[in-house]
C-alpha cells in the first residue's frame, strides 16, 4: 500500500486503512484557494511562449507525431484550455482554434 510521505503506516480496522493519518494530512495540505497565482508578467510570458510553440505543435499533431512534442508543453496547452484530450487524441479546443486564427494559422480539423 502506498502511503503519503509523512504519514505513518498504521492499521485501523480490518481493511488496514490509515484514515486518521490521511485525514490529518489532507487537513494540513494547501487548498486550491490558497494556491498563489503567478504574477501577470509570468503568465504573459508563458502565453507568448505557448503562442510561439503552437505552429510546430499543430504540425506535429497533423503528422501524427505527438511524441515529438514536449510533455510539459502539452500539459500547458491543456491547462490553459487551448488543447484537450479526446479519446486518447490531443486536439485543439475552440479557444485553441481562435488563437490559431489570431496568429494566422489554419489547422486542419
């Protein structure tokens, strides 16, 4: 059984659950509302970096060579809703297609 770091493995009940320790760990973990947003300049720099990476990313996807795309870039595109996973396939969202139109790209659907 995998245990969260910092949580001692103890048996509670017949299933061996570590309910008390996990509850304590979850109570002390930061909540999504306490996560600090990056500064506006950092977000703009990230968006500009992703806009620059978009043409080559689309080209790789059209050639069915997603293996050549940096996984961090894919995660960033998905996080800002420019791309989405659909049945194991990465594709542009409506927002992603709008960004392509803004930078003069015409991706195939």
